[in-house]
C-alpha cells in the first residue's frame, strides 16, 4: 500500500503557493461552453482528474460515458447528454454506482427524457435513451440532497424548447454553488430568475453566447493552506495563495470567515490572499449547509488545536466520495478527537479525547479530501497518509506544493 510520511514542521515559513484552479467552476464552464457549441474560450481550466474526465467525455462520441469517481461529472453530463438527445450509458466506479442519481433522473423523466436503470433503481449505471419532446416545463426537486442536481438542470434549462421552472422542495443546501451556476450562466448571456423567497428558479428558452472566460483558483484547495497556517507553531508563519478573488463565486470562500475564528487572518492582495496567524477563539460553531466540503478540513483543525466545536449541515457528507461522516468519526480518534452525532442527521459535536502517542496512520477511503484535510496535522506531529495519490481528483499538485513547508517520505 502506498503511503506518505509527513514529518513535523520545525521551521517558520513565508511562502507563495500557486493554487490549483477551481474544479467546480471549471466543470460548469465546460458544460455551458459545450451548450454554446464549444465556441467559447476557457482559460485556466483545472488539472483535477474530475475536470479532465469531463473534457474527455465531452469530446468522445462512443455510447458509454465512464465518469470514474467524478460525481459532478456524472450529474452534469447526465443532463447534458439528455438535453442533446444522445444515447449514452452513464457509468463509473463501484463507489459511483452507490451514489444516488434518482432525484435527477426523476426530474429529467418529468421533462420527457427516457432513462432506464441498468442495475439498481436510483443509482448508476443508467442508460439515456432519448429526448424527442418536452412533456413538462416545470419540475419539483428536493433542495437538501445535492445542489449539483439543481445546477445540472439549470444549465440545460435555456436550451429546452419550453425553458424550465424548478421548484425547490424543503430546505435548500449549498446555495452558493447554485448561485455560482446562475452567475456563470449569466456571464454566457442567459438570464435566470431566482425567487429565493419561494425557492423557485425560472429559465426561459434562450441561447448561450460564447465568451472568453478565465477560471478562478480553487477555494476548496485553499482551505488546506488555511489549516497549515492555523496549525503552524511559529507566530510569523505566513502563506500567500495566488489566484483567489475576494468576491468569489465559490461557496468554499467561507473558509475566510471560518478560519478567522480558528487563528488565521486573510488579507487580500493584488495576486490573491495573504494568510497570517492570529489568536483563535476558545470554542467554535458552524452550519456547513452551504460549504459541506470544508467540514473535514475544519474538523482536523478543531482537534489539533483542542477547540471543541458544534457542527450542523453536514448530512450530505454521507453520499460523497465516501461516507465522510463515518470516515471522520474513525480517523479523528487517531488525533485525539471524536465526531459525535448528538441529534440524528442534524447536529454533531467535536469532542476532545486523549491524544494517542503513536504516529497516526490516516486512511483516505478513496477520498481526496480526507488526504488533504489530515495532512496539515503534520504541522504539529508526524503523520502518515495512506494512498496519497487520491489527491489527483481535485488537486494533483498538492504534495508537491506541501513540500514547501513539510518534509515528506514516500513509501510505495
């Protein structure tokens, strides 16, 4: 089994890090540009495997689209191929075939798309068989499972003969990601009417206009560097993250406010954002409904800095690359903490336990965020991360960049 040993940081540092590009923004821009007939010009696309998979599948003409483990790619391409009337068998890894797609498929069937499941109802693989007539211009979809279903429908909406009205049912999570989709659509010339008082999104039939568009750096990837600074033991440690914008479309830019409570000050510069150390608060509460991908990052910081915490809005973590709630509950114990469910599917607490003396060996569960969230713990103690190659999903350069502040030994 591959692993990487991260040795405890012992020196102060002042570094500039050229962050990876945003996978979330890249994948949306790729779909919209495809709906423009590939006539736009996209700059700074992510090197992440998920994005490279999207690029490949948009170019391929075969009847099978294997998205590997890319959830966003699966959801966005299902709607894209449906709207284009293409016959495609959508499939992926064994874990991808355990991740639900039923809510999106039901909505597409309502519109008039013919889709058949090939194994288990509600899960990939599924065969998109055709779309000849729009049967409905209105769908209702739960807002609390995955915003990617909603974004997937939104992006194809203007290309439908009758447009589309989307009624969001119940609580709506990850609204910043839906807003990112809407803003990108509007950048490409499409108007979206969003009535958040009634949770209704309406898109009339329109045409996208191809443009030149530059992708921002990735705030999700930035979060691990916030952890590095938060856990650094030298007061003068600082990192400038390049390519980030203060008024970002990305929901994970919430890390600025979160880490201001956990010991990191953000100062925006011409080139990005400068991270410096400040005093943290003694306790922490956060609702992760709009930024669930930050949970693992923050949990490790809470445990390592011995700051007890209360989390809400993390239910969607159970259907990600792995069951991230279970993964955190298992791996945090190796650092001296627990993630305890105190209200079913609602409230969780970070509780501090005795710190084990042995070097923690962190399993990654085929989940890129487990590897990157736990790596900064090495600012305070030696850590071993198993299967470090999982980072290629979103941030292939992560270990190379991390070597700027942490000495590493790879064991293949």
